[in-house]
C-alpha cells in the first residue's frame, strides 16, 4: 500500500526526515501533523528536547504565548586591541564582552536564575566588536552591548591601550600597554558607553579586570568572563583572561575570553604575544614581518577581546609595518532555549 498523504508537502517531509537522521525526531511525524515552534526570531534549531533561537544580529523574538521557563545566553561585543607602534612597547589587549546566562554550564556564583518570557515581541540587540586601533593609535574601541528586552543587558568589553594612559573599563577591562609610562589595566563589570547605566558598575558580575604591563615592555592581557587578564611577565605579552564553555546550542562553544597582550620586539629579542582562549584574539608576536605585528581578532559571535598589536622600533626596518593594527573584538550573541 502506498503513502496516502504527506502532510505539509514534500519540503516539509524532507525537513522532518533530516531532523530524524539528526536525532531530533522519531521521523513518525513526517506522515502526521507536526506543529513547529510557536515563537519566531533568530535562527531556530532543535537539540536535547529544546527549541533554540540564536541571534547573531539584532532582531525580534516573538512568542504568541508565555514561556514559563527559558535558558538564555547574552554576550556583549568584545573590545578592540591597542595598535601596533614604533615605541618598542607592546600594546594592550582588549577585554571580553559581558556575559549573562542561567545555563548550567556557567559557574554557580555567576549563573542567573529561572527566566520566564511573556507573550509578545521582545527586542533583541547583538553588540558589535570594538575596532582594533590603527598603527600608532593609542587605543582600540569599546565593544557594544547585547540585550534581550529590558532586564538582560550585557556590557561591551573595554579597549586595549598603548603607551601612557589607562586601558578602557568595560564588562571586562582592557590590558595596559608596555613601558615605564604605561597606565593600568581597565576594570571589569563596568558599563560600556552605549549602556544605559554608563559609567557605573553592572548590577551583576559580567567580567574581570585587564592586566598591567610587566617589569619591562610587554603589555597586559584583556580580562575575561571568569578570570582577570594577566600582567606581562617581561617583554612578552600577558595572556588574556579565561571565558567559559557553554553548550546551550547543543554544541560546546567558548565565549568571552580576553585578548592576549602584544609583545615588544624584535628590537628587544625574539618574543611572543599573549595567548588567548574562549574566543579571545592572541597578541602580536612582533617578529620580523609586518603581519606578526597584528593583534588577532576575537572570534565572531563569542564576545572575545581583540589581541594587542606589537611594538616596533625605528632601528628595525619592517616593510609594511604601518598597516599593522590591534585585533578587532568578536561580536556578541543572544541565545534563547526552551522545552520544545
């Protein structure tokens, strides 16, 4: 006996068959009526019995009925790293974007509580990453806020700095530049300038402070969600502060790591930029070619801080060095998950 009817048409049948192969359905609903997720907005996926809305750009979440309890992950944009330069001092890395989440993967002291969502539209903002500083430019730009409605606002990350002056405060603070005249790393759990609460502190912990310059000319790492950025150990860049791993989408992804500080070389020897994890950009190694003076960008949609640029010197001829920049921060993300 042949199939009498495929509800929803061939395209709907194929979609359900693919979901069955991926483990999200028995496949029996391919020949019976199936109601998709009632809420709309973002890219919709399914995992572990949950419907997941992932916003990588701003938009609207809209549910025709109330959702009693939802999981959320809100990550602000990471800051931009300090610029490559000719001062022979490494440039500081940027801080990560702020994090708000109630997902179980988040450490308990930082984890939010139950979160119901009322019926109707909710405005969603996904914050951009701050631009890395250009060559011989003192500091990068702040990251921007990410937001789900009124109560959930994640601050942008603070910028990295080169030379005199402090790095930027933010959700996580930026790292300071190297050298004797450098200032301090930026403070964490502070509002970025585009947040309604600027210049005050965030009501909950969203990140940590950036690192300072070391005893010589290396720069500090940017702060991350779960750890401070490290001070430079000497002429190498300081590592960025750790973020955290989260599996809210069904796959584990690292979020909100601080950038690594830029190194001071090769005038001062063979050195290395600060390392970075959880989406943060590594610091410049500042070797013998112009590309090694670029701070690495934060990973897209992780809120990672940009890496700091390298410190050049007039005694070391590096063709193309003026094209080198600090790393741009990773844009943020907004994810909502609830039982299917």
